[in-house]
């Protein structure tokens, strides 16, 4: 017997449930679609704040630790500074043995009179600059070497200016030493004792006595300097002051400008004026130089001429490109 089919539109009831037991659903009761769980766990704000607090605490601990280290280092340094100050100002390194080395023109006695060392000066707080300033009151002094030898010795050595020229002022019969810094140093005695070779003797046991320009020439030789002659009477040197005379300065230009080989042939340089500067050579030849332009070129002309022409007695190189000369007549 065939089972009858339910009419179309009629729902088949499942066993155990009745139509009346079903609860009608409304739009408001439809549950929202569930979201898939995220792969990341949610961040707990409280736990984040806790982590930040822990990190801050750790950083503070590090800073505090470093601060303690820095503080310890500063404390050690402070102690060392205090100890150093105590040692420096104690008598452990007081300069009780002061040795002053004299020089040719700055005697030990002169230096002692100039140096003013405060009582109780130690090797640590001695002031070399002040010692130099004190000794530079002597125009011969260009600098000072100060050495410390612990525990109590201080060695002071004045360094003298190098003399590059001796200016002989015949009107006053004075020979003035000029330093390599173009400074008038001091007048020198124009009465000197020399040995048989003409060398200056400072011990007072020379065989001959030279005066005037001859003494000035011997002094120039003694210092390895050049003699400047015919210096104008209106030149008034002052110890420790710079040379201001244009003629003398031009003469110094030649002293520096000539080669050492040529300078060795020069007996003296005449400096009456800038335009009239001339050099007298050891062989008796006079060289008219003029102003101090083209010094090297003038030297080359003179050197070449002397090597090629015999019997030359006078050379004019005021204009080195148009020089003239005279030579002694040959028999």
C-alpha cells in the first residue's frame, strides 16, 4: 500500500517536536555572525603598563649604577687633586739648588740680579715665562732654557741673540751689535785685544790692541758677522729696539741675501744711504750695489765677472742688467 506524500508547502514534523513548541524567530533575535578568532592575542593595557614600568625601573637601575661609578671616579680625582696640591705646596720639591749658567754677555751675577724667584718656589710651580721676561731685560737675551732636576735643582740657561752685523758709527767711535731679529743689542768696546792672527782675545792676554774701525772689524770676525761702515751720524741706536734706519736695514738685506760663499769674500758693507750702498771685498775690489733689489742677480754678475776678467778693481751692479766695471791697466 503506497504511503501518501504530504501536500506541497506542508512541513514534516520531526519526532519529539511539535509545531507549537517551536519558538518563532524575529529579526532582533537573529545572532550576529561570529568572527573568526584572530591569530594575535589581545593586549592587556595593564600588563603593558607593567612592562613599561619594569623597563623604566631597569633603566633607572642602570643609570643609578653608572651614576655611582661616575661619582666614585670624581671622588677619587678630587682626592688626587687635593694630594697634588698638598705635595706641590709642601717643601718636598722646593727649588733650593738654583743653577744659573752664564754666557758671554750675561754673567751669572747679572742673571741673579734680574731673576725674581718667590721664596719657597717649587719645581712644580716655577714660572719659566716670568723668568724669561726677567732675563730679557738684558738685550743680549733672546730666550731662556729652564730645566727641572728633581727633587730640588733648577737650571736656568740664558740664550743670547745671534749677532749678524756690527754697525760702526765713526762719529761716536761706537760699534753696535745687531741681532738676527734686526734689533740693536748693545754697544761694544772699540778697543780690543787680538792675537797674532787677529782673533779677539777676551782673557786680557792678547798680543796686540786694536781700536776704532779696526777693532770693529775684528769684532765682526769674532761674531761671524758683517761689518757695516759709513753709518750716518744721525743713527741713534737704543738697546732692545728695532733698527729703523733705512740704509742700515738695506745693508742687513744684503747680509741675508748674499750666499754664505759670497759673504765670506766681503770685508765690509758701506751704508751711507740706500742708493749708495757698496761692498768692499777682501781682495780690495769695490762693488757698487745700490738699493737692496735683485740681490741674487747682482751676486751672480759679480761672481761671473770675477771669474772671467782679470785685474778688476771696481764693479757697478746697481743695474745688474747693465753693469759696468774697471780693471787695472796691464803693462
